[in-house]
C-alpha cells in the first residue's frame, strides 16, 4: 500500500515539474511576442493592459473604469 502511495506521489510531483517547465516555456514565448511588438513600434506596457482588460468580464471592466474615473475626478486628474 505504501509503495502504491509513494509511486502515486512521485508521479504527481513529476507531472507538476513537467507542467512548471511548460509554463516557463510559455512565459518565455509571451515575453518574445511582447519584444517583437516593441521592436515594431507597439507599446508593450499598453498591450499588457489591453490583454488584462480583455480577460475581464464586461461588467467588471465597466465597474473598474467607473471607480477609476471617480478617483481621478476626486484627485483633479483630467
């Protein structure tokens, strides 16, 4: 029984390690794409913000934008 549990644990750990390596590779690929975008004249910082906004639900995005506008108005920005 212990051997079976030990084998299962080892397999799970190895699977996590493989996924972590894949995640690192994907992160490197994303970094390369932002570098390519920057090299062609795009602003990578703004692109990251757009990607983050596109991940949000429309209602959440509208709420965030409304709160941001409220804060900006309170501080006299714009």
